[in-house]
């Protein structure tokens, strides 16, 4: 059969259209794949940082994050870094340095969730108020550093991480002070470099809490910068109060009063002096300091509770009851006042 020119042209155009359609389908498939990969990359962009950064760059990123002043920005940066390290550890399951760096990132994130550094927490008696987010990060630190010790299988290998491990155990409540002391006493203070004043203060405090006062206070005054301004003096007074060296604590708290006009610090000092005098059954002196707190902050419930405790100890039970009843009327959820009034 002979093909006419018209039929030949028709076949050609149909072929051309089909070829064009196949080409369009291929382009659509390629574009779809690109879009899918792009979306997946965006959704998992924090994990892709792993491929972008070398080990040294990750270390640099941690150092940079530690210096961020804005607390929320520091938290966000460290959250992303911790996610990167979770992937990094999966890719390098037998690399102890991966776990060591991860521990540091989680430790810094835990600290970023807190209202202050370790010294401030201790000075303000705030260790027992640490939030669950921070505790979770400190537990991650403990897990990572235990992995480091398991990988190295060397008693001396983890010494450079002992302070981070000990502080994480203390801040999370994972171990008792006695158990922490058994860890931290492996440090030879003559050979170990304390990079931060908080590290030196914590090291001294663990000795003080475990009745090794003579060494603890000697080390604290030598390495804890206790003569550097009001903050150092406050920490020294706090350590002395914890060790029940009340005479020295009172002297140092009084020195702080003479050196500052900061109401926040003065309020804290008067509260501590009030508690010290109460513990020594010096109720008149204790009352004077809690009254001083109310002059700074007339709505401070904590001091009013202690004023009631003083009145009760002095035999003025009705006065104490009236104060506590007034507090409970304003705050029905105050468990301490309920206990004092016997209405729990």
C-alpha cells in the first residue's frame, strides 16, 4: 500500500506530539523529585548541618553558642546543636569524642534553661527549683559521659570530664552528695586546671558538704575568687552558712550590706541572716532582718511566714496564727502555711 503525503505528515505530527508529551512527563517527574528533596531538606535542615560541619567546626559552634548573651537565642542555638550531635553519635557510635562534645552541648543547654549560673543558684538556694527541661539535659550529659568512659575503658581517661559529670549529677539530683564526692575526689587540685571560677567553687563546696571543711574553705579562698566583689563574698557566706559556720557567715553577710545598695542583694542577705539567727534561737535578731526584707518588698510572703515562725517560737502563737491565716486567705494553695496552721 502506498502512503500518501498527507498520511505521512499525520503520522509525523502524532509522533512529534507523543515525543513532546513524554518529554513533559519527564520534566514534571524531575521537578517533583527536586521539590520533594527540597522539602525534606527544609524539614530536616538541622540534621543536614551534620554534613556541613566538620568535627572542629562543631566544636567551634559550641564555643560560639556559649558566648551568646540572649538566653532564648542561646537555648535555640544549643537545641539545634544537640540535635546535630544526636545524629553525629549515630554516625560515629564508637567515637568517644562525639559523645564528649555532645555532653558539653547538652550541659550548656541545661545551664541555659536555668535562671543563673551555678554560683547564683547556690547563693539563692535555687538548686531544688531546677526545672524538668534542665534536668533532662543533665541526664543526657550523664548518659553521654558514661558512654565515653565505656569506650575508653580507662579510669584516668574521663578525668577531664569529672567536673561536668559531677555538676550534672548534683543539678539533676541523680546522685547523693556522698556519691558525687567519691567521683570528684579523684581530681588532684595541684594538677587539674579549673577553667572557670564556678568549677573551683563547686569543687570546694563538695568538700565542704562532705565535712572536709578545712580543705574546702582553704581551696575556696585560694581559687574561688571570694575576694572579688560582692558576688564572691556572697558565695563565701553561703558556703559558711551551709557548713554552719554561722559567726563567719554573719560577718561576711554584714560586709555585703555595707558594700551594696542593690535591693535584690540586700533582700537576699537579710533573709539569710534572719534564718541564721532563727536557727540559733535568736528570735529578736531574726525578726529584725525579716522586717528589713518587708521594708524592701512589703508583699514578700516568704518573710511573713518566717516572721510568724519567730512569733510562734517566742510564745506569741496568736500573732503567728493571724499572719499565717492572712497569707492563706490570699493564697489557698500555700502548702507551707497549711502545714503550719495544721490544716493540711
